């Protein structure tokens, strides 16, 4: 028997076996008051607010923890049930402070709401209320622990969803406290969700603290812009200013969670260097200009450069912005346009059959039985994708990684291969050989036999190429080997992609045209002009120092940007464009899902949506195809619906790409983009930049490597790779020997060369 029939408040309901009374109530649309229960977390049954009456039971039972049985009769609103619920509420309010008027949770507080229905007008207790000292949980979460009702949602979230038990319950009885371990801060990349799961005002948003009341905020839907998941969010606005971003539930994408990067990056929208007016260079100084004058200056520079113009588009740009930029490039007879800014190997372009994507639905990740991830800092690059992988691994999936270090994935990992980037190719060749042996029925041997077996076991299983694999100097060769492994094993081939709309821009053709230059070639030798769409070359390109040299060597650099800092050193014209909260557009996430959004506040200052600026440039240049009046006109012009988009996706290569092996001697750099340095907005989010993940980059190396170099942990060294940077050594035996792992997307490492390659380390 797979289902049972029960009676709930006189209503006959059929529910699956092993369901709880709470599950049955949710199915029937019957609300049972609760605090500790959360449908995504394990059952704690410690608040007792959900007590209900069950026929023949000697006392009320907690609905969240009581399984249903055939013929059970449940009464959620009987006098006995309501009496029990009111008694629990009285106990919960004994020590709870009466500070609703100054509590940030006021107006959206679960305790406040239920106290209206189940609380009394006066307390029978005259004793002093207890006071609990607040805890320092870091720059993102504010605490008022006297309000805590010990539901333990935050504890269970950290352990079960974030994968890291950063909070715990100490002491007993009324002395119980939620606290971090050894006075540490909460540093998970998903920590902000603790604010959402807290049913009272004990944990609130530190950046939002005392900014507004919930009833003063207007709530609008949007799509998060920082990674390829495309999380659905609610942007909360007061007086045309974004004050808070919270998750919008979508089970197939981000469930009910949100990464800290998507939650707190809105602070950059009013940062000090926000560009609010068009600016033009006058000698060595910047002058505020009218839109007409700035556009005329840009048009003159682009007309003079003609086909020697390079277009660098952020992978976070919308489909509409990318489409118009590509049309402008074509109109100027320049095929030089690209959004793959951190990529260094483009040999696969000639044999690619479609736009790289995840190769499977996001919702299917948690059902995987086997997974090999190559070259990815998965937790930091794609936090919520990592959460689904963590769920799969904790439920039996055989999870393997191949990277330059053994990342702490906070879950059960079957095996991790830590190798220098130059050895990833030979490692995949080893996996391929092991897969072919497995398919031939031969006994597996060697280091990769277990990983091969995982890829050949019962479906579903997958092999993913992460951001570092895509940016690898032999990325096309890695992709070809991964394809052969998947063809032989039957696993799905996926690419996690870098940027919130990289899939969409590739599908829409925002790529070099015939004989056009890719991002790397455009920057190897300066062109006459460059147009940058929300790109900071020093941080966003594979070789930041080379990109800056190219900008300084060009005659004209036109920047469509939200912020001025950085561009002031090399640009000639600055156009203030609207960030994601102030414009409309479409993006395609890693699973190929087309999502549209609208602006939630008017553009600040004289900023304009980037698609409008590009359209006007097309008009002033006298080009055809720039007659669009609305964002819907641009979408119709693109003509990329969900059906056509699905046909444009593809990870397969039609033939083996031909690439020359790089020359390496000595130490190798394993570069990665720091989680809060991925784009213009994240780099300027004040609170995010005070977190542990935003600390200045270090030269991370194995103890053997450090011993060979004669350096010690914490010592300052000079790292030379093209340019030079002074960094501190961090000895970490998770890093592959002969490798130095250094973060990018930070001003401290801009002078260094590409994300991969040889480097020199010496004492400073």
C-alpha cells in the first residue's frame, strides 16, 4: 500500500505512506501553526507549536513529527488542540522581549503573527526576562539573541543545506543559546538564508538593519545576475532605492534559497563611484558632458576605427544588449566581438555544434548517481548548484573532482584528484582508458578506475567542465576528452559556464564573425578602438595586464558601464548605463532556461538602459536594423524563443580540435576568480567585500612546494608572471605540488598575467 486515508478536520485525505500530519495538512490546505518546522529541513519537533489532537491519542501530538496511519482522525482546531497551542505560545513569550516596535522583523515575524491568534493580552509571569548576549556572525548577519526561541532552523540549515555546521545549541533549559563555534563568524556562501529561515528577529540582515519597515517596501520580481543559475529573486524597493533582495521560490531553479552574492550585491548600486552622467576625456581630466556630445564623440571614434574595433561584452549582459552590440559590430564591418572574456583557448570554435550548457536540468542534479567535475571551485562559483550536488552526494552519488586543489565540498566525496593544470589532460586520458576498460568488462586498475566506474554505473550520471576547465589554456582538448569519456560511458556532458547569460549570448551569436577576432586575439595587439559593455578589462579578462595595455594603446575606448572607477584610466567616453535593477532584459541560465525581467526602479541620474544606448549609436552611425522602440521590439528581432534556444544548445564537438601544447617550466599558476570579484557589481558590494571570501588573494601552495622555494606560511613573496605582485604565502596541502593557486578579480593581482601559466616566486 503506497497511500493511506486519513480524516483531517472532517475532510477525507489520501496521502503517501510515511507522510506526517503536517504533510497531510499542507496537501489539504489546512494551516497548522509552527516555528521549528521547515519543509526543506529535517524534523526537530522542539517548538511544539504544531500540537494537534489525534483520536485515541492520550495527549496532543506534534504534527511535524507524527506519521499518519490508516484511518487516523486529526483535529487541528479542536478545543484541546487550540488549548495546547496557546499553552506553548505562553511559554515561548515568557522570555521573549516586547520590542516589536524596534525589531527589524516587525511586520513579517512569524512569532508576531501567531501571538495575535494564540497569545494572551497579558503575561502571568512576573519574573525578569533573561538576556542573551549578541554574537558576532560577520558583516552579513545581525543578531539579537534575546529574541531567539530555539527553533534550531539556523543550525539545521547550516548542517543540512549549506553543509557546514557553523552554529550550534549550547547549554540546557532556559540557559540554551544558539552560538557559533569558538567565536567564529558565519562564512558560508549561503549564510544569508539563515536570515530567511529565522522565524523571529534573532537573525536579521546587517546591511538592511534599520533601513525600512517591510510595509514600506514595494516588492518586484527579477533574476539574479551573478552566476549561471539565474536565481529568481524579489527586489524590495523604497522611494526608488533598492534596500533588500530576497529569494523568490522556484523549485526548478533556486528552490527557496539564494547565494550571498545575489542577496547582498545590491549595495553596489549606490556606491561612491557609481557613474551617473556621461563623461568625456579632455586631456588628462574628465568632463561631464551631455548625452548628445558624448554620443557624438563616441561615433566619431568608431567611424574612424571602422573594422578595427573590438567589442567586449560582459557574460552577464542581457540578450537584448548582446544582440544590438553584435549588430553594431557587423554594421561597422567588424567581426571582433566576444563575451568569453576569461577564455584563452578558442580552438573548439571551428568544430563546436552549439552553445555550451549544463547538459541537464538543474532540478535533475540532485538525482545524479555519479559525477566527475573537472576544474571548478564549485562551492564559490555556483553555490546553489553545489548545494544540489551536495544533496546527491549525501544520498549515495559517487562524486569525484579533478582540479588544482582538493576543495572542501562539505559533503561525501568519493575521490579528489589534485594535479597541476598541465596534467589535467593526461588525467582525463587516464579516465577515458579506465572507462573503455570498464565497458570492455576488464577489471579496473589505476587511480581513475573508481571514477570511471561511477560514470558507467546506473543513470543518471554526468561529467562537468567547470569555470577553470573552460578557461584552461588547453580547454578545447579537455572538452574533446570529456566528450569521448561521455560517449563511451553514457554520462551526460555539461559545462557550468561563467556568467549569468553566457549560454544565451552564445546561442544568440554574440561571438566572433567570420575572420573576426576572439577576446584573446583582440587584446594581444591593440586595435584602433574598443567598446566595453560592463567590462573592467583588468579584472574581467583572462590576462588583465595585457588587456589594460591594449586599452592604453587604442585610439578610442568607449565604456558602457555602471561605475567609473578603473575606466577613468584608459577610457575616452563613459556612458552611464542602468544595472540589472534599473533595466529590462532576458537571460538564459546554465540549463537553457530563458528568463525575462523588468526594471524595479528608474535609472539613477542620467543613466540609460544599455540596449537603448546601443540602439542610438546604431542610429547615429547610419546603420540599418536599429528602429526598435521598446525592449519587446528587440526581443522579437532576436527571435530566440524557448524552442529555438533548445535547438541551439550543444556541448559536442564535431571533430578533434587542433591545439599546440603550452610550454611550461617550473611552477604553474592555477588561477581562479574570487567569488566576490566576478563582476563590476559584486566587486563594489560593501558588506560582501568585508567577508572572509573577499580577503586579499594569497599565494596558496603545498608544503613541499613552499619548502622547495624556501618560504614559510604567512611570509610575503614576490610573484612574477608577466607583471609582479606582492602576496602572502598560505601553505595548504590540498593544493597540488608544483602549483601556486592565486585568485583573480582583485586589484592586488591585476598586474599578473593569465589565469594559467608559468610563474616565479621569490622572497620579497
